[in-house]
């Protein structure tokens, strides 16, 4: 077995790397499709506003209400992906974090991953195609990788059984329980490439073209040897069935709406779909998953309750064209499991057809120029709870449960109301909340307004829900702000909104548009909305952050491939213009910005391929006066949430709460020193934390656990020095 002879006993090195990474490492659209599963109701839109030159908004008719959210069961994760290895490349280290914490993980593989059947071995002649054997070898590779993630030996035997599915179909289920940890792998085995007459059929055509069917391809060693065919309706019905069976509290999907991409000599197309930044199967699997989530979460009727699950979507091939965002220890851990998946033809794994996807073994993923192992990017990087502080320690938390808006009310003691169902779904998991000067909350979200196969019937829109009065109930219907993109298919390129209250009382809503720049819409003090306008050019990743400095000027930030993009006002009533690009440090992930007690802007973001976080300060009203405050080392990956760490009389300290770690930790940065504060726990969270100051001097973080409940952590009592 050569250099891999000790791989089956790699548990110790796995735990060492895991420790260093965890000390160094997260309703109305589905009308129609003829499913027997009850679908969410279609919500018609009614135009409002006047015709006097103003841009109208649309009021969405009230959806049928339900009796709140169902009680969440024990934390459990379901992942719906296109191919064997999508979870290992694009969702780790989250997967191994879940398993290591004892959270059961079920991975559903929609296609067989058979491609053209060539299991190529680096440095050797290309073998003859054998699709069934390649399918089997990739599935064996998955068993090897998951065994290792569970802490078991590489070739630990799995329980392999048959799962009955709707329509008389079956699927192979592999299950392994080890040391109190459980993984389940479900293989639907739809062909990646099949013939329907003279046409080649794939998952994309199954999604988009009426009448198309896809056959399955069982592996030679599989417990399922029958072949089936799936229609679009059949696959949606099957995914809804699997969600209902497992009742997960967290569902991971691939990116349903990838960026557009120019393919040229510098950016070759490879396996991308034409004009986009990802594999077509990844996109189709993401769309099928979100359609199933909308149906499962959107069921209505007397006595029904919304299932209390959260969602996360992950980028795919996008990772090769943006900065790498994982620190070295996390990359090493990720590569460890990909090596196990890739395997080697000399291994004695007990699977006749092969022992992995050989092209990805023996550190090939670390040598690859595409660098997929070096990044894990969320499609909605600002996802997670949003919190607003009231008087007397009151705290209101908003989040997305069951693809619907939920609200919790409580205080710093940790007392919270049950989640209130505010409907609106299906919503992406990233929302934004603004409290107006009269104390009312406005909640903004990105809604999957249509999830049909054809391009014109697959739309996204920015929506808003308004509170009737301060601290009171919300209006009965949501309002659509539309999209900065006018062509229906391009609305899918719209990012989730980031909103901020200007010092003049106007509410500014920002969203990334299809050209990867920023568009804005403004709610005036007269209650009227401006048209969508595009800000001066900038090419950014998803994930915006906005704040208002001490002089009342709005600042907006996003990260490009090489720097931080900045827009700002020159006067409190002026338009946003390009600010100073920050070239000092290459960002590895999206930013967070807050206003310090002295009125300056504090900006935090991770440095590329590092666990170093850059904290920078911009003096109030000084568009070019940037200084680097600190460069602390922080565990995890993804966005870092900032909060004031000092009162106005005691300096400009800042506290940072990182995402992508197991501990509920924060870091205090002051005077060039960094120290960890908060409570060390083994709790896993979903999305990024909301960080805010309650009252005058109590910084807190609000996180969402895998059980769908907010956790409030008082970071520490800050006293005036």
C-alpha cells in the first residue's frame, strides 16, 4: 500500500488536525408541478403606489397562516448534492465539525457521478471507460472519507440497506455509527449523462425541460440492482420524502444561482456550464433541493406548523476564481478526507470495482491549480440571526426557519418567546433588519419568488415586512421591492439585501446585482421608494456591510478579488460615491463594518488563506484616513462580526466574533493586544453571529444553534474606566 499503508490508523493525526482547526476552525412559489405532495400556495402580487413618476412597489397578498413552528427535534443535518465528493470539496470543514460534535449527517447524492466512466490514475495510461465500476469506486471513496471523519478506520464495514421511495423506487443507504457519531449516505444514482432519443439528457434538462426523464445507474456491488427512471416531479417528490423522513434541523445545498462567468484563456470553461461559474449539475441539484425545501416548509392547512429547519448553500467551482479563504490547518484537514475519498488502486478496500476516485488521491487536490480544497464559500455569507436592542435590556432576534421569517423576543437573561411565524417564504437565509427613528422594525430578505424549470418562471426578488408600530405586530403582508435586474432569469443573480438607516431618516437598501456591482433603492421619509440605481462600478463578492459614521455619513463595503471596495456619502443627504479602495491587505472573505463610540468606522475581514483578521479604522468623515488597528489570529473561517468593545470614554477597542468554529468565543482587540472572551462550549452554530451592544455598555453575540434556537452570550460586562 506504499505511502498510504498507515492510513487506516490515521485517527490520531486526524484528531490533532481537528483540534488545531477547531482551535483553528458552520410561500408561495411552488405552484404547479403536479406533485402529490401538498405545495405551498402561489402568492399573487398586486401593484401599489401612484403613477406620478414614482417607481411602485408590489404588495404580496397574505399567505395562509399556520400555527407557528413545530418543535425542533434533536439536531440533525441533511446535505443534498449532485455528485459524490461535492460535500467533501464544497461543504467541509462544516461536515466534519458536525460529525465530531455527535450531530448525525445524512448526505443525499442525486446523480451517480459516473461522468464518462474513466477512473484515471495520475501518471498512468488512461483506462477504458466503465461507468458502473466508476460509480461504485466513487461511492467506496465516500465510505472511506466518512469513516475517517467519524474517527473510525478507513475500511470499516458499513451497514448497507435498501430504502423504499415514492413511486415504487428504491435507493441504497449506507450507514455507519462509530463512537456515538453517525453518518448516512443515500445514493439516488440518476445518470449524469444519458440518451433520450438522439439527445443527451442530464440533471439540468430534467429540471428545465418538460417531458424529460433520467434513468438510474446502480453500482455492481449495490444493494439496489433495479433501474428506474425519474421525471422532474418524481425527483422533487423523492427529496421532499427524504426531508420528511429525517426531519433535519439544518439542510445544506449547493448554489442554486451561480455567478455569471466570462470564459476565456485566463478563465477556461472546463466543466462549467456556458456563461456561468459552476457545474450545471451543481446548479440543478441546488434548484431541486430548494424546490423541495419550499414544498416541505410551505405546507399549509388547519393545524399545520412550519418545520423548524435552517438552510445553508455553498459555492462550487466559484471557489477557483476568488481568493482562498481557508487557513493552512483547515486546508490540511480538508485534504486529509479528500485523500481518503480519492484512494489508491493498490488499496485492499474490499470493493471489487475500486477504492476511490483516483484522480483526487495522494495530495492531488493540494497540487491542483483550481484550488477547490483551499476554499469554502457560502452562497449567502451574511446568513444568520439579526438582533435589535431595545430599552431595559430588551432584545429582539430575527432569523429564517423553515424558509420563513421567525421572530423571538426576550432579554439579556436568556428568556425568549417561542418563534413567531412571520411567513414570507421561501426566503434565502440572509436577512437585514433596520429599526426606524419611530422604533419600528423593517425586515428585508431575498425571496425565491418562483422556482419553476423554465428561465422566465425562475425568479428572485427583494421583499420587506414592516412593523405597524414600535414593539408591536407586523403588517399582514410583505412588500416586494423587485430586483435591480429586469430580465426574469437575471433576477437569480440578485444578492440578498443589506439595509441601513441614514442619519436623515431615509432607509437605504443595497444588493449585489448581476454584474457583480451594487444597486440601491431608498425609502424616503415620505414613505415612497426610489427606483433601483446602480452605484459607481465595483466588482465584488456576495456579502455587503454598511454603517453610519459619527458625522452621519453612510459607508458601504464589499470585497473584490484583491481589495476592499468602499462607497460613502459626502453629505448625510448625498448619493453614495466610490470611496478609497483599500489595497493594504488582500481579503480572503467578506467584511463587517461598525461605528465606534468616537464616530470612526471599524472594518474587519479575514486575510487571504490565513486565520489572520484585519481590523482597520477610518476616521469619521475622513474618506482616506485609513489605519490598520490590529491583525489578530482568530480560529475559523468566513465572516467576522464586530461589536463595540469599549465605551466612549475608554478608547476604541473592538470585539470580534468569528464564524466557522465550534466554540462560542469572541476576541477583544485593544491596545494592540488580543484576548479571547466568552464561554467555551461545544455548541455548533449556523451562519454568522449578530454582535451588538445592549444598553450603553454590554456587548453581546447572538448565534443560532443547530436546534433552530437563538443563543445570547454576554461577552463580558464592559465598565467605564
